[in-house]
C-alpha cells in the first residue's frame, strides 16, 4: 500500500483563501490505483456576521483504476465551517486539503477519508 499526498492553502486577502490537494495511492496486490485531486475557495464571513462562519466551495475528482478498468467520480462540495479558537485555519475542516494537512497516522484510514 503506497500513498503520497500534497496539500496547500493560500490566503490572497485576509478573508479569502484558495486551497488544493493531490493524493495518489496504490495497492499493488490488487492492481488498484486511487488518485484524488481537489481545488477550492473559502471566504471568512466573521467580519460581517456575529458568528465566525467560513463558507467554502470545492471541486474534486477521484479516479479509481482496477486491473485496467477506470472510473472517475467528480464532485462539487459546498461547506460551512464554524471555527473555534483564535488560531482557526481558513482552510475548511471538511476539505480534501485539510484532511491531508491534518492527516491521521493510519495509511488505510487516510486513503479512505481522502477518497470521499
């Protein structure tokens, strides 16, 4: 089982951020490849709202390949995050980039979370 991942986030103004992620995985015994990439935007509405609300929109594609058969799963994800604490990230916690940047130590768990 091999998994390699890369994620990044950039705040281009204090309220808005762009983020992205790429994850490639393979299971050699099953001839299974799982590739996932996503790009998203988020906007922090805390300056306009009494609640600290971050809205996000993410576009993602997951490609599953098994023994020559390949299938793409495209998704558009809209999220609302309510961050708590002074050091809250502008990258939404439900984004692909966040799951990579705050990855658990289990490779199997990481791969399953990133697919969906």
